[in-house]
């Protein structure tokens, strides 16, 4: 398993998306002692269950991908990608869905973003196109389920679908995960 210039990994919850991204990062780091990896984590812990989940993910990731460093990036993913992407460094972004959630459905005590969502999305796509090292992006494919009842939830599903399409177009590779199995959607385009 080798790292593409950029790969979008989509799937449902617990489909194996993050595990595949970690496998790509581990393989990248074993190819050369000069290789490194960063995880840009977008999730926020607003309750005890989410805090426990984040703690478990950190522990599990440290065992599966020793040496991969982590930065918490709930909002300004473009700046973080520009900061951490280097020719010998693979960057894993986990995940687009939580990042969009932080923008569209911020918690009441969350700091106000410095710019609006369309500007941040544009800045992120530009940073992705200019990244000097490989980038692996994890996101949820949530458009396969029932139609949401609320206006805000429908707007979120629409925005995530559009974001997934834009990122997939910008990436050289795209993979859909289902039951831990990869289905290759796009290779080297």
C-alpha cells in the first residue's frame, strides 16, 4: 500500500475509513526513515462520551501508527495543512465531516470563526492543491441514508455532499470503505 499524492477516503460510520488512513500513514513512514506523518484531527469533545472516544482514538492510533504526530484543528484546516505539509511528510485529515460540523453547527461556547464557511472551503481546496507532500483525507458519506427531516440537517447533508464532490475532484485517488473493505473510486486522475 503506497501513498497517493492525495486520497479521499469516504464511508459510513465504523466502515474502516480511519483505519485505512492510518495504514497508509504507517506504510509511508516505513518506506524511509526520512518520512513522517501528521494527523490533523477536527473533532471537538463537547461531552463525556466524545472525550472518551477521542482518548480511545489517541491511544489506539499511538499503537497502530507509532511516531505519527497529532494537531487539533477544528476550524482552520487550510492553515494547518499549509503548516504541516512537507515533501517527506504525509498528512492525514480526520475528518471532513467533523470539520464541516464545526463550521455549520458550532457549539454555543465555541469561538467565532475568523472567516465564513465558503472562504474557508476555498482556502482549504487551494491548500490541498498546493500541498507539497501526500495528503489523505477521511470523510463520511452520509447521503446514502434516509432523507433528514429538519431544514438545518438537510442543509448540512447538501453541504457535505458538495464538499465531498469538490475534494474528490481535487484528489488524485478516492476510495469508498464498506465493512472494512476498500472500493476504489478513482485512481491517479
